[in-house]
C-alpha cells in the first residue's frame, strides 16, 4: 500500500512551532508590524499569541502565510 503525502505545506507543523519560528526570526517588534494583532504588540508572548490565533481564523491565516513566505529565508541561513 502506498502512503500519500499531503500537499499541504503546513502538514505536520504545529501552530506553536510556526509562531516560535517567526518570533525567533523576526522578533515580536517586527512581527507586530507585519501582522497587526494585539498579542504581538501588547505584552507579547507565544502563549497569548497561540490563544488568540486558535480562536481567530483570519489572524491564523496571516501567520501561516507569513511563515510560508519566510520559510525559504530561514532555510537558506
């Protein structure tokens, strides 16, 4: 039996891993400028960001899109 690989580039990557990777790469200051959400700009933390992103689809989509755009830059480091 063949295993099918998901065509979703985010398959198997947790939201926490995405946020932590973006914070490590950009920092909360730049991340807050790129994506205007309170949890990146006011007392930012990974935990508060995850809580908000899990409830807010549009914000999660923006974070996932930024991650996909940033991934080639991270991998070429």
